[in-house]
């Protein structure tokens, strides 16, 4: 007689019963991340400065059968951020997506440009992650923090010295956070896309020279779409990535392969 063989089971990608916070969720990558998490069963809070925008996004998710709420919030306002989180149950998942860019040649970068990019991409991201992690640690709950980094957190690029600095810093803080939060069962990883066509980046692609340069670097020969990131967000949020922390998940079409 043959004994029954106990096969290992793939950890679930489902997020039923989990609460997720997505910043910069009104459009583009943030909206796609929120939609993906809701589709996987999470209750999603969509945060952005534009209240009407996230209200419409949350309504669209609910209309599709998902659970979502809108949160009009400027994450660079740390007092408002703390108050918003204190008023809600801890979030098991954070997609730290709010960010900006002010492309300029290095020799022409102004202090105002530098401060604006760093304030949102680094300072606000740091303290948003800290605020979410504090609530999880206090509640004794595990969690997953997903930092929206970039391929530019691993390489350099023309006219992007400040953006590259902010994303390289995000990669470093993610590793340090993973070390400290690991004993609490909180995982921290970065998601590193190539150029994704969004309302923020679409004007850049109208310049043929820029689009040609981007396509010459992406080995798969096409600009990324937000749908290219949605499965990765669910993977990082779910038990399917249960042993992954302090890592960078590259979705760059091969840009950094050379």
C-alpha cells in the first residue's frame, strides 16, 4: 500500500479580515494598489490630500463589491496623520505610496525643489511607516509595510538627482526598519517599478526623446502600466511573502539588469 503523501500548500494571497492603508491613493499607482488589496479581501482606507478624489475612488471600489473608506489627509502633516491613525483600528498593511518628483538637471536644482521632494518622498514616508508600526506593536499584531520605491532607488538617472536621493534613502530605511520590526512580526519591503504611465508621468512621455530613452532602457520594450504592479502589491501584503522582509522587489522590465 502507498501512504498518502501530504503535499505542502501554497500560502494564501487572500487578505480577508485585514485592514490596509494606501497613501496617495486617489490616482495612478496608489489607486491601483487600493483596488488590488480590496479585490483580495482587505478593507482599504484610501488617503490623499484631495478629498473628492479619494471619495470617488473609494465609492468605485465599494461599487465593485470591495470594502473601502476615503481619508482626506496630507501625510506630511504629522499631527493630522497621528490623529487619523489614533481614531482608527491599527492597519495590518501599509502601502507607503505618496510621493512626488521635480525633474531638473543637478546643476539647476533649487533648495525649494530639494525640500519639496524630500519632505514627501522621505520624511512623510518615514513617519507614516512609524505611525502605522507603532499602532501594530502596541496591539501586538503582525503586519506588512510596502514602501513604494523605484528602480531609481538602485541606479542613477539624468535630471533625477533629488528623486534618486530620496529613493536610495527609502531603500536604506526599509532595511533598518526590517531589522527592528522583524521581532514584532512586521515585514517591510520596497516595491521598485520602472517608469509607469500615470497622470503624474504622462506629460513626460509626450516628449519623444524622453519616451525613446525610457524604452531603450526597458528590456521588455514597453512602458509599465499600473496593472503590472497590482499582483506584486498583493504578494507583499499577503502570507505568500511571509519570509520576505528588508528586500526590494524589482518591477523594472529589466532596466537594472545591466
